[in-house]
C-alpha cells in the first residue's frame, strides 16, 4: 500500500484519535498510522515491548518516562519495554507508531 495523502488515508477526527494499521506481523513488527487531533491526549501507558513514535505532520508532545519532549515533523522517540509514555496533540498531527513485539 502506498499512501500519498494522509488525510485521504485516515481523515483527521475532531475529538478523538483514529488509527490505521499498516503492518501487523504476528509476534513481530506492528506499524500504525495515528491521526491525533489538536488537544487530544493519549493517556500514560506502558508496552511489554520496545515501541517508537515518529511525527509525520503537525506538533505533539511525548511523555517518555517522566519527561515531556516536544516533537516536530521528522522527529522520532523510542520507548523502552515497559517505559511509561503518552502523547498530546499540540496541533492536529499524524504519527507513525511502531511496536517491536518479537
């Protein structure tokens, strides 16, 4: 699948995040496109595997452990296994989330 227009592939919702799974290898890598509207928060949580978030468009803040990190398009943050993390949309944004479950 080739995505040339993020808004067409996953329209930006108004008040909650939306997800579009792109790759899902059983017991392996999972890649998800996330549409995160301005002001929407993904609450702190942990994953039992290494994960990352790469900002494609917009502006977000990411909680990594106890530190909030501002992100601009192209920035990527890696979360260790079981590390608390969260996201907040500063602007409406598209984020590529990767789970390394193997």
